[in-house]
C-alpha cells in the first residue's frame, strides 16, 4: 500500500502536503531577471518564487525564518540551490518579506502547503 502511494505521488509529481524541511536558504534577484527558469517561465524577482532541488514545479511552500518567525508563501519554479548545505533559493521579493536581504543566508523551515494548478505536474 505504501509503495503504491509513493509511486502515485511520483507519477503525478505533487509533494505531499505537510512535508517539512529545515536548513539554510539564500536569495537571488536582479542578475537573473528575464532569464528562463528550469520550469520554462521567465524569472521575475518581483514574484514570490523559489528554487528547490527536487520538489515539483508549482509546489506552494510556506517558508518561515527560524530566528524571527517571519513567513512568506512561494511557488517552486526553478531548480537549485547549487551551493552545498542550502535547501532553498528564494526570489528577491520573498527575501524582502523574510527580512534576509542584508544577511543573504538564513535558517528556514519550509512546509508544503499546496500546488498551483497551472503547472501540469502539480495537482491538488
């Protein structure tokens, strides 16, 4: 039964709600504006988006800064980060909401809270 459920999740490409990770997050911004992300959409620093190594595109995450409790919701639309020890890269807008522009890297908790329907591999 568990194997079937895991296989089903793999096939539809949606991360289970409630999945939680903690680790370091960084941000990226203006230097990548207009360039295509791994999902094919153009990167816009003014949107609340994120890059994650494995979560399906369209996955909605609640990102909580561990030391301050500040939160933001982001949509995974890119792959990364490509720096060892980091679990997430967020857009400039999301970084502002988290208050991490100056520090650049902060410890966060990320929780899967949903999916955006416009991404074909992400279902509710």
